[in-house]
C-alpha cells in the first residue's frame, strides 16, 4: 500500500495524516499542490485544513490547483481517494462527490469529539469496522453541514453510499445528535464505485489511547489490508 | 511641514520629551523622524513606566535559555528540546473591532514565537469582559471568541486553554491576552540581534498598507470620546498568509542563511529595524522605494508606522538572498531586499533618492526615557464583620448559584469554537487544570495554563500578585507536571496616577516573591497600561501563563473522579477565609475584605507532596481548590468524572459555609483508592502535610450529610447552562 | 472597467447564514422582517474597454470559480 | 418589500479574501483582472410598504448588525 498526501497552501492536517499512515505502515509521500502529476500511489489523501484560507468557499480554490487533474484521473481509474474535512470539501468542489457542505447550522466553528455510526463497512476504508458500529471521532470545522437535493440524497441512501452518520453514544441518529445540521445526519459519503470517501470527522486524530481513543486507527488498518 | 506643539502632542510626546529628542539628535526632527520617535518612545515599545520594576523579577535559573529581552522566552525541556513562549495583549483593538482585534492578537503572538525558529504547538488566551448584562458584552464576547478561533483554526495550531471572566470594571475596556507556545531544537534558536555590517536587510510576508498607523500610540492612550476618530486604524488579520509565512520561515531556517530575524509587530518596520540594529550595536539603511506596498502613493511616514500584519524583517548572510527569495516565492509571499546593515549606528531612510530621515539608533532605543513614577501603597482591607445574613442562604442554593454564574460556568461554548486537537498531540484539552501537549514523536509532554485574579489584586495587589503566580504553579502541579517558568501580561490603568502605579509596583512585588520562592522565573511578558475609558479604570489584572514539563505522559493526572468507593482527601489547611470569595460575591453580594494570604512555604510543600504522590501512582484524580472553594472543586470533579461523592464536614471551629466556600490557598482535593489509602496517609503524616479525609466517592449523587443531596446529572446541567441561554442556543 | 458580481444560493437551498441573521433581527425586535438570504458580492477591476467582452469574461469566471452553479446563481453588473 | 444591502470593506482595509481570489484568477490565466474585492450581500424581505420607512429600517440594521462600520461600508437598494 502506497499513499500520497496532497499539501495545499493552508493545509494543516497534512502532517497529522502522514503520521497516521506511517504509524500503520502505509508508505507515504507528501505531494505539493503545484506538481503536475502524482507519484505512483494506491491511495491519495486530501487532508484537512484551510486550503487558500477557505476564503471563497471551503475547498473551491484547491479544486482548481494543478495537481487536482491527476487526482481526478487517479480516482476515475479506480484509485482510492480519501478526503478528510477540508479534503471532503475539495472532493465536493471538484465534483467527485455530490452535494455541498454549508456553514454549520449555528454558524460557529465546532470542535469536539462526536459519536458516529458506521453505516457501510462494505468498502476499502471501513472493512475493519465490522464489529464496531458506534465510534468516537473528533470534528473541527466551520462548513460541515451536508446538503443535497432530494434526488441526490435519495440516491445516496438507496445505493448505500452514506458511510458515516452522526449519532449519540447509543447509536441513535436524531436531531440532538446532529452537531452541524447535516441532512440525514450525514458525516461521510462514498461515490458509487466506492473508491472515493469524503468525511468530516478526523480519523487521524484518534489513533492512540492517550489521545482519548483510537477509533480512527481502524480506518487505517482497513486501508492497510 | 512645520512641527508645532500641537503636532508633538498628537504624537503622544510631551514638551519635555520633545526637548530631549532635540538634544539627543542635535536638530529638530522632521515629521517622519517625529513619528519614529513617537512610536519608539511610547509606553508600549519603551516600557518607560514599567522598566524599573520589571527588572526586579527573577528571570534566570538552570532551565532558562532566554529570558526577557527577545521576541519570546525560551526554556530547556530536556533532550534536544526547548520551549518558546510569550503572552501579549490586544485589548484596545479588540474593543473597537472584536473579531479582527482578537484575531490579529493571536497572529502577532504566533509570530513572536516562530520568529525564534520554533514551530507553534499551542495557544491559550485570557479574556475579560464587562458585566454580562452590559449592552456591549454579548457582541464583544462572541466576536473575540470567533476571532481567536478564526485565526488559530485556520493556521492550524490548537487553542488548548484560557480563561473567560466577566466583571463590570471591563465594561468599556475589555482584555484580550493571547499566549503562544512553540517547540524548537536547542541548537536551532534564532534571535533578533543583528551581526555584521553591510548585510542585506530583507522584508518578507504581506504587503504594507495604511493599517493601524499609530496603533502603537493608540495602545498607550486612554480611550475617550474621540476614540471614534481613531477607528480606521484597526487591522485585518490574514491567517492564511501567516500560515504561509510560518512555513516559509521554518523552511529557510533549516540552514544557516539567517543572521537575525524579527517580526514586525507594534510600530512595524520602525521598531523591528531599530531593535535589530540596537541589539547588534549597528546601523541600518533602508530604501523605502523597495517596500512592497498594497496601496498607491504611500508616504515614508505611512510605511514606517504601518502595522500591517503578517510581515517579517530578516538579516541574511551575504550570498543567501537568491535561495531565500526562491523559498518565499514558492509560498507566494513578497520578498524584497530593502537595505543593509551599516557600522554607522544610525537609522538612515531613503526615498526617491533623497535621505528622508537620519537618526542615531541609541536615541531611539537605549536613550529612550525611563520614568520613576510616583506611587501609593495600598492599604490592606480590614476584616470587617461578615454580613449577618450570610448563613440564611442554603448551602445547596449557594452552590447552584455559583456553578451557574457566568464566571464559574463551564466554558465549552467558548472552547468548542477552537480547534483543540489539530497537530495530533493534544493530550489534555481545555477544561482541565492545565492543558497537556505531547512533544511530537516522544512520550513527554508540556503542561500549559493561563490565569489571572483581578478581584484579589484589586483588593490588595501585593497578595494578589503572589496568589496568581501560586495558582498557575498549582495548576501545573495538578496535572502531574513540574512547573518550570512563566510569562506575564500586566494589564493596568493609567500609570501616571499614583494609585494605579502603586497597584503595578505591588503586584510585581508579590509576583517576585512567589516566583523567587517557587523557583518559577519570568521569561517573557508584556505590559498594557492605560486600560481606562472616560476615567473609569479596570482592576489591576496581571495574567500569568505558566509552563511545566511531564517527563513521562503516563504520569499525567486529570481531575475527573475515577472510581466508586475511593476516599477524598483535602490537602492543606482550611481556615475559613471567605473575604473576596465567589460565595460572598455571587451569593451574598459583598466585595469587602482582604484576599486570602498565600503561605509560600505551604504552597511549595503541598505542591511537591502532590507531585510525588502522583509520580508514585497513588492518586486517582487531583484538582486544585481555587475560586468557589472546596465544594465547587468537588462538584467539578463529580461533573468531569460523572461520579458522585458523599462528604461530611469534620468537626471544626468554623461554620459549614466557611469550610465549604472559603478560598484559602495552597489546597488540593485528591481521590485515593481504598488500596492506597494507608500508604497515602503514612506519607502525608511523615512529611507533616496537613490533610483531612472529607468523604468517599459514590454513584450518581453528591451528598453533604444532613444538608443536601443532588444528582451529578443536575450539577452537569446547572454548570453548562449559562452560555447557552445567554446566546439563546438550545 | 469595474464590474460587480453577486452570488446567491438558489432558492431551494438552505441558507444557514441568512436564517441566523433573520433570527437575530427578530430577537432584536425587527418583527416585520420576514426573510433574509445572504450571498457574496465581488467587485472586479478589469482591463477591458469593450462591455460585451468584459461581461463575457466575468460570466466565465463566475461559472468557473466565483460560484458553485449546482447550488448558486449569480448576476453581473457593469459599474463603470 | 425586497431590499438588498451590500457590505464591503473600506478602501484602505486589507481584503484577504479578495486577494486570494484575484491571485487564483491570475493563475487561471485571467491576466487582465487587476483587483478583486469581496463583500457580503443580503436580500431582505420586509413587511413595510413605505419606501422611506423601509430604507430607514435597513439602514439601522446595517449599522447595528450587518456591517461593522469601523472597517466596512454598506449600500442599500430597494428591489421591489
Ligand atoms: N511583564 C513583563 N515581564 C517580563 N518581561 C517583559 C514584560 N513585559 C515585557 N517584557 C519583555 O520585554 C520585551 C519586549 O516586549 P514587547 O515589546 O512586548 O515585544 P514585541 O516587540 O514582540 O511586542 C520582551 O522580551 C518581553 O518578554
Ligand atoms: Mg516581537
């Protein structure tokens, strides 16, 4: 397994995700946004942060950067792409995933650990979550309020492309357990081919019991397989 | 332009100072030169009222690598590692424009830290607002918090601690103090002292605009009705550019290109260039046509005094310019060679081929005025008799009232707006006694705390100054770390008034005593005077940022209760000092009397005892007892651990109120497992540390024998209610 | 030439910002305000004297960058 | 009545957002775009038939909430 983490100006979880990949023995390379092409990789990670300050729309400008064309090519050829937080926003802006991430419903940046239900474990990113349906992960974002039109949403649900939903400790998915206003409590989605995952929570931040948990590790272990 | 008396005054200089300038430079200054003097000689840059007293603080010990005098202090945290940290105020700008004022405050303090070669690993903040019912408070609070978050979240440095206080003394003069902490290898620290003449002077970062011109003078002037006029001087922060600047600087710092480096903070290009030259005992020559400008037709005066953010000044080794330029261009930043160092010891400015200013560096720096201001000693308030009615308040109602008050409510509404976990090393987030950050790639950590206690300082500055240092120390002890050093931000009123100057002098005296006794030196800091509006002054508010080391993170302690049936020990003596307590303020409504005295011997003794017991793994949880007293501390332990407790007041000569709500110092509440109880008792007795066993942990409820019984769930609800209802969120 | 572009969310798209502003105004006592929608405003300086050409360029950058046409609409105005 | 308000940063104030958008457009090849400034746009529905009264209300809320007059200017437009 070989990965590439794309570094945009303003990315700030690039190091964190590289640390996580290396911890789980995935060979990783950092790739500057201005490169023309990707090194050979099985997995491309678009890390969290504030690419270009998130000044226009979160992820919009990164979606226009030089390397993105090759990322799209990689994805269309079936390569794995993981977008975390700002990375998810970039995937949406490039059209690789549908919908939009609006400002959080209370218009505030929100940083805390939340519970998330793993809805779909039948994909490369989550195969190891099989026995653990409710996990804890941190979120830290301004624009994580997932929105899509009825058709798109129905398609996501019908085709089983929603991977994570915000829930409470006992797995209940409802308004109270929805931190940011996302439709259907959506926290992460796949493309129909299931090789592209975009998610708001940060698995790379919970990979060590000393960091208040390690539910994030399971994703990297799944990927390593 | 002829320099009139009026122009001199507008620059914040009095006629005596103006005459001194003429004498020092042997000519009448032109307007540009006057502007430069006004920036360098004002309180903010020259420390003219405070220097005499700051010098008395202890600033050295084995652990201190760099004390005050640089962009930030540096301490040794063993192995190859050093920690760089400092605190700074951004009070006035935040009052005028809370979001941008607070944001640029964070940006500024981060630059102070990465200027020294350190990668910032955490920020903290201390923010004070007026009465929550004051019509401005809500906007100021939400603006400041989102500004701090907006900057820190974007640049990707976790905000891991802070404090939020409300008090009507800040109604028209809020305080926003930001602290930044960075990590550097001991052999890769960068300083601001220039070395060698004829070296290239480089400008990097954002372009210069007409931002904040006279910002430095503004920070040193009392607010009044004319503040309106000064408004356009607020700066807008650009955290995205700062992130690029951070990465570019750290990239350039990998080799030996840089001789010295200095951020452009208050008084921008003026103070940064002069400071570098002054420390290196050199001169500097700048061609102002080379300054990257954002706006058209900027004058030398505007360029020299602009406080545009996200800029740095570097002196490079000759021949390193091209490589440096490549790096800054890669990060999309401006890079311009604007001048050179000289051995003439003057500041020479050129513009359109003309020399527009020529001033001796020494006149601007070492010869700046220093004042020995008159000051008045504070009287120790008398212990008047407590209000007759205080026992008529039920204990449980009093507890609820304190836990629900804005000052004692849980502050997650605030800290959830800050990214606390980015960088992947936050081991203890906001909400504990200290934050704990792992040193990347290792198993050690640093503990960080920030504290102030203006009520105590207002009541009796000497004790207040001592107390706040002790409290920072206690917070670091409580997480199992070894306290190392502090930084301080001294927020006071107008030093030209004897009473205010007295508060300053005596707070420093108290701080000095505590720092010396606890071997807890001051390595950096900042003074903010003139925190007054329309003659109404704030309470003296020294803010202390404390830093400690945890050699092994496995020994880290937290304060949430951990298990049922364990014993609760109260360490330290309770004499029942209720004056200045939250109980009297929030419940009874009196503010009289002296603050609790700090016995530094007990402070150190109890603290070291706690630390040793933690290292011996004999404690389950530890919480220091501070505002609100023992019962509030215990409630917080229950809330955090979601476990109850049953306590009983040991037969005492003091009332239950005094026992439960007194704010006597140097005390801790600790939880001890049944299996460790004997051992702990033995150690405490052997070391003559005073303690009492007050009760046991239990499920779900907090009980005080014969008095009350309350569900922990209810405590949680009460303690987390205030912010949400204040902002109509549910 | 100075041209402005206004980008707004399509009508059927939820606008959390507008909603909160609306609610805040209600709390402040402005009961006769019934809806607020928030959008983005751009003022663009362009070296181009031909109005039609200028408009075309701005239309293009609105499509490509300034708006996300899946959820947003835009309008263009020549200012001088 | 429908009224719009546009809030922009004052001329001398740094506009980080506009700066980045401008730079991006340059990188995309739009070399004749010389400056971009970004602002906020509000569309407000108001139950008020008197134009003058409506304008006054909007002016008030621009001052009180929608803009920070220390760094921002605003303009108001009646739409229908
Ligand atoms: N209260 C204080 N205690 C100790 N040192 C202080 C204090 N205030 C300022 N200093 C030191 O004085 C120097 C100048 O501070 P300052 O002017 O605030 O720095 P900057 O130019 O970065 O804003 C710094 O080294 C700072 O640490
Ligand atoms: Mg500095």
